[in-house]
C-alpha cells in the first residue's frame, strides 16, 4: 500500500451543508413595466405561496426602495432606511395619528426627539400646501422639555401654559368647577358609602345654584308641583291618558292621589294658590266617575291641567329651568367656598359631620394652598369655558395670533393635583370634540401627546373600591384610546416603561415606533403587542443605536428600520444628558469655559416663598 492509498482510505465523508431558512410571508412585490422601464409595487399580504423548490432571491436596491417607499399618501418623511440603501421612509398622517401611535424606548434612545420631530415634520409638510395649517397638537409635558423645540420663539410659535408664567407664556388654569364628580371623589378620597352621596348632592346643588338647605313648606310645595308637572308632560308625550283603558285608568287614579296631597298642602298653608289646580283635577275625575264614562282623556283636558299646575308652580317661585335639574358633572361655575359651606351644612343636617371632616379638609387645603390656588381657583377672575377652549385648543388657525401647538408644562404643578389637572384637561378636550362632532356632524382632527405616559397612563387595579387620582387619570386616557378616533382625537403615547402602561391604551395603538429597549419586562410587553410572525424583528431592540427605531403597524406597509431625520440643537426637546465631564473640567470640547455657579440661598428663597 503506498502513501496515497493511506490518505485516500483515511478521508472522512462530511455531510453536505444545506442552508435552512425560516421565512414569514408579509407581502407581494409585483413588477410592472412602463415605457420600457420596470418598476415594482409592494402589496401587503399574499394571495399565493411559493412552491417547494422555488428559488430564494436577494432583493435589488430598486426592489428594496419599492418596498420601503410603498403606500399611498406618504406625505411626511420621517427618516431613511439603512437596510434599503437609505430609501426615504414616509408616512400617511391620517394613519399615523388617526389610530394612535406609541413611541417607546429607553432614556437616551431618541424617543423625545422622535416625538418632537413627528410634530415638526408634520407641520412643515402641511405648510408646503397651506401657510397656516389648521392643525392642533396638545402636548402634556411633565418635564418642561418641549418649549425649546416648539415654543413661542420657534417658527411654530407654540403656546406655553405653566404654573409660573413668564413672558410670552400663559398661566395654567384648570379651575375646580371643571372637575366632574369622579375627579372630585378621587381627589378628596371620598368613601363610596358615606361621603360620595353627600359630595354628589353638594355638587348638584352648586351646578343648579340651589344653596337652600332648609326646606320650608313653600319650597316643599314648589318641588312637588315641579314633579307633578314633569310627570304630566311625560305622560302626555307618551300618550298614557289617551291610550288603552288600563293606562288611562291608572292615570286617573294617580291624579286622585295628587288631589289629596294638594288639599293637604292647602289646609296646611291656609292660602288658595292651589284651589284652581284642585278644582280642574277634581272635575277631570268626576267626569270619569259617572256610568258609561270614557276613561280616556282629550288633549284640551290635559293641556288645561298642565296650565293650572304651571301657574301654581310659578306662584310658589318656580321657574321652567328648575324642571330639568343639571347633572353634577356639567361644567358650570361655582365658588369652592360655597361647596365647602354647603357640604358642612348638609352633613350637619344628616348628622354625619364626623364622616366628612377629612373630605372637607382636603377641599379647604386646595382652596387655601398658594401653590394650588393659581391653578384650581378662579374666584377672583372667573374663567369662561369657551374662551378657555379657544386658548388651549385654538380657534381658526388662519388668524395671526393663533398657533397649532399648545404645550401644557406640568413640571411645576403640585404633585397632589398633577394627575387631576392632566385628567381634567384631557377629558375636557375629548368631551369638547365629542360635542363639536354632535353639533357640526364632522370631526375636528386633534392630536394629544402624552410625554412620559407611564406617569399618567399607569396600569391600576380595577378591583379597588376607592379609585385614586392615578386610576381616574388613566381611565380618561383609556376612554380616549377606545373612542377618540370617532371624534378626531388621536394620541401619541411616549414612554420608556411600556410594561407599566395600561394594556387597554397600548392595545388601541395601531402604530409603534420602537427605539432601543433593554429591560426584560418592557421587551416582553412589546412582544405581546406584535403578531407572532414579526417577533423575530424585535430581537434587535436592545442593540439599536440612538436615533434608530423600528416602525411597524398601521402607518407602515411592513416593519422597517428607520434612522430618524436629524434635528438641530434648537429643534430638539430639552432632554440632554448631563454634561458631567465638561462641568468637572470647567470647559467644553471646543475650549469654551463652563460656568456652574452655586447659590443655594437663592434656591431656598424661591422654594420657601411658594
């Protein structure tokens, strides 16, 4: 055996390597030809699947561009796709904002810049076709970041609302009479059984300007006449006195009870204001007590009874508006001190003073605390709700003094009322757009931006008997997430902790812009929001560079990696990383000196005077 035979016999036959791919069809790329030039059009979904043995081809640059740049009405360019030869990534604003978008990512991943950029690029694109676009963006800014990027000194001339308003700024005002009963209950921590009924009754009295607690005989008769009048009008409209024998007989018997009550009041008061009512009602009954009488009434008979009761109601000081008492949640102005006085008197009347002591103390604190007064108390200069909406939501954007952006700076709002103020502003905006739609039969497109959304839209326990302010605030956003689209209200939810957000709100977001996410719980939450066949893409989330994000959902034909457009320093929110080294070494990279003077006396003086 020679040496070559030894080598030949010792060769090992290795298995032939075969590449295996796991692919998920996401769409179809169709080829068309025009004037001898090929072009491609991407269509989401697939009508047929490749057969066994079909070739796998890498897409060309043209094909990649066709995929990334596919779709209609791509009016807003937000960045480029590094994986598609830097093809422009553009979105349809109706899709982007119409069904809510969530911008999620760790601190420092470029999340705030993306939110500011989406607003700026949208308005800049709109300005190309309309000098003064009729747009509305309301930004809930808990850290005061967006003034530099979108404030009054920028070309967007955003309106600033804050606690300590300076030049070109507006005082943030959310008066307590804006609050509904749920918000009052959460702020005062009213117990459902003992305190909440008293609180709601007091709020109803404030809305109806009914401050009289002592019930005299005249007030008692007036209220009874009002109830009878409401019943008569309802029965007439429903046809009860004119219908079948049974309902007509029942109406006749009820009238007998009314006569007995009126006679008792007449004898008690000793006046004849009720005599006419008793006479007309008695004649009605007598006409039906004879043999073979028809039980059904005629319209003139009922009108005569209604007229007599209305006349008596007015003689006892009644007004037509009292017949339709206003709900405790209608935003009608009242003085907070009147609410406290009425609540205390009501508790004393019911013998429950000990149950409302803490509740009243909470309200008194809000009314007297100088930090809260400027926001919640407008007793010195009553706010008009229509003018408030004009300032915060805007009017006709073609006016020179109007702006498309309102920035609600919540950074200096006292922590005790931060959630309430946020909830009230968001709810008032939502309900005003609801009523706009009802009045004009068309929507007024508006975008509500919630920065640091995990602060306001934090998941809560639904089984709790007493809802705290954070839960009530979250419920407002959940309602907007579910119903806002119908009334033209879209949301931009920006957060670094998706695992802490309300699942209801996240499930209603149809578009996601995902920056770097490294926390396990947050990654798990994001994985739950996307279909199974797209979860492989999310493995890249922990390693995404700053300014890069994955766009997926309704606004994108398919998931795509995006390098967001650059923003200059003055276009970025004020959320820079602390410059430790520059301060330590007292100079910037370009050699300029860094000054950080420390005067704690000035800090304490400003702190303690609040």
